[in-house]
């Protein structure tokens, strides 16, 4: 099962929703992201939020059109997206795609990125492929191991950034700039803007937590 979560980020950063309509088995709307889905003829099966970012008329429309609305107070210890994300992980899908989670307020943007880096979530990356997606980027987090990287026509750049203080034993094959058993420190730009030289490459590393960003021009 593939779950797509729509948050309330600015429309100009959304990926092509028609692509995700075709692949998604279950849609989840978060706060203003619910209205965004309905406006694009996508009916979310589950809805989370305090709906402080929609108008009264929009909320009445949402309430009339949808059944499974999980309403939360505006004052709480987790963002609406974190609540929805944790729920999605509990469903044990094969993939989770988070849309509408970039741009806008920097605190929300950084908090959304860090959702995939939480200590409680890290072990789940081996079981569920999780992505934050916008018009220009696909963001994911990897724990130690070996991973195949497939070429994406619209996202030719592959950047690797350490989440932890260092990444050890990193090896890149099939890339324009290969590495063999290298060490990558946090703050290093060594692995920014790499490119595949064939249809498929490989990334492996021994220790640390790595973020992978696929980007277009």
C-alpha cells in the first residue's frame, strides 16, 4: 500500500498531483492540505488537523464532504503533520509520500524534514520507503546499508548530506563522482550535486544517518 499525505504548503511548490493520483492507494489530508486535495478532485480517506488555516466556509465544506475527520486542538505538543505521519507509519504501508510540506514558514519546513530523522522512525526506514516531495526535490533518509539509486529523468542531481556527525565507509558507484570507503562529516559539501552516469547506481555506507536529495535544475 502507498499512502500520500498532503500538507498545507504553498501551491507553487507542489509536485504534479496527477502522478500521485495514479500511484496512491490511500490519501491523507492535513489541515489546509485537505482543501487542496478537494480542490484537485482528490478525496482523502482520513483527515487530520485543527483547521486554523482554512476559512469557516472552507471548513464547513470539508465537514460536509468527508466522514473521517480527526480534529485536534490548536494547542498541542505535535504538529498536525506529525500526527498524520505517525498514523500513516502505524498502517505499515510500503511507501509514504509527503506533499505540501516544503516552503512557507521555515520552522515548519525544518520540522517536517526532521520527521524522517526522528530516532523512533529511523528503524522503520528499512521497512517503509518514506519521501518528502515537492516540485523540484525528493527527500529521503537512509540508515547504514547498501541502496540502489535509479535514474530519474526529471531529477538528475543526487545529493547526499550527513544527518549525524559523520558518515563512515561511504562508497558510490555508477556516479559521475565516485567514492570508495570515504568519510563524510556534517557540514561537508563533498556529495552535493552528483549525477548518475548510467540507469542505476549504488550508495553504501557503514555508520551514520544519511539524507538523500534528488533534485531538478
